């Protein structure tokens, strides 16, 4: 499995490229605009060129920012327009995939239907892959179990463009105690039955500072949280997912990125371990 981090682009793409190389990333994830603002963005040619230098060296996934709520596109046009805008930014840069939270809504079926409608609308207009991320279950978040993700997926017209991004912390927080191998394998079986195992495309490799079933979304450092080191050892060496990639979204604290990457590298089987030199 290729391993990396979610990276800031606040300093520009060249700075992000240098930081990704310093941390020995093999893949990165970015927001394509300020994730806490509705303000739109446009790319200058020099920024597009800098992104090309980055993407020639490291695969890049985008992540939809915090404000668009795909489950409520019928209540506020900013949610749909924001999603469309960020996909446009991805297409200008040439980013092939965007990870999305499925939104939040108390009326579960309505929220599932609206999230599917949002994805369908984007896929009518743009050639991009949309990766549905599972939720921790905090608040009224949609996608907190495989049934809800499958409910979105079954409503998708262009299913060949829609995949899953599995967040390990969110799985654990939503009630899947994936520290236990039988539960992990049962979860994969549930995905196989409801959506298709081949639809697992990407991972968010996060430990959790909260307990299984807490429905409280708090990421933590690898092996320092409730999931623990052995879960990540098992996942990184699971042959079913060895061809995929994953990024850590662990808290930015001092030199913890360096430590988290070293821990991840140490968990790889010697047969698949790669030099970080």
C-alpha cells in the first residue's frame, strides 16, 4: 500500500511537493480551496504548472471541503454549487479523484437520496471519480454504516465512476470494532455484498482517540489511539488492498508526521517494505 498524508497547499504546490518529499510520501491528499470558506477560487497558470510538477512525482487525491453538505442540496444551493466548484478546480488541475463526506441530515432516507443526487449531478458534467467516505456517526452524519453507503451507491447512474474511501477511525467510531479480525473480515464481506469489494479505492489511515462506537470523530496518531498498532500492521499487509493507497489525517503536532510515517513503514512486511532513504 502506498502511504502518505493529507497536505496543506497554503504555501503553494511547490512547497507541498517539498514537504511531501521530506516526509517520504508516496501519495497525498489536498483540499483544492480554503476548506472553511464559501469563497470561490481560480487557478493561475503558474499554479497549474506547479501542480503538474507535484503530480508528476506523487499521485494526488482531492478532498471536498467542510462546508458543502451533500445531504442538504435541496435546502441551500450553496451546497451543490460548492461541490461543483471544487470538482471544476480538480478538473482544471487534472486531479482524477475527489473524496467526499456524504453530508449530514436527520431525515436519513432524504439525506441518502440527496447525496446520491449531488453525485449524479456532478458526474453528468465532469469526468472525475467520486469516492464516498464512511462517517463516524457523529451528529446526523450520513454514511455511518455500509447500508447507508450502499443506499447512495445504488442510486448512482454512472457506477463506474463511484468508489469508497474507508476511514479507519470512522469505521471504529461508528461501531465496527475492526481491531478484531473477524469483524474486519465481516465488514469487507458486507461491502462485497452491498457494493463490491473492488469498489474500495482509497484509505484514510487514522487511529482514534475515542472508543469503538463512540460516534465521536477524533483522529489520533498511529498506534497511540484506541485502534492500536496491530490493526494497522494487519491492514498494511492485507494482500487484498496491497495495490491501493492511503493517507494519514493525524493531528499536526510537532514532529508527529515524521514519527507516524516511521511507524507505518515499520509495520510493512520485509517483503514489501520500501526504503525511506
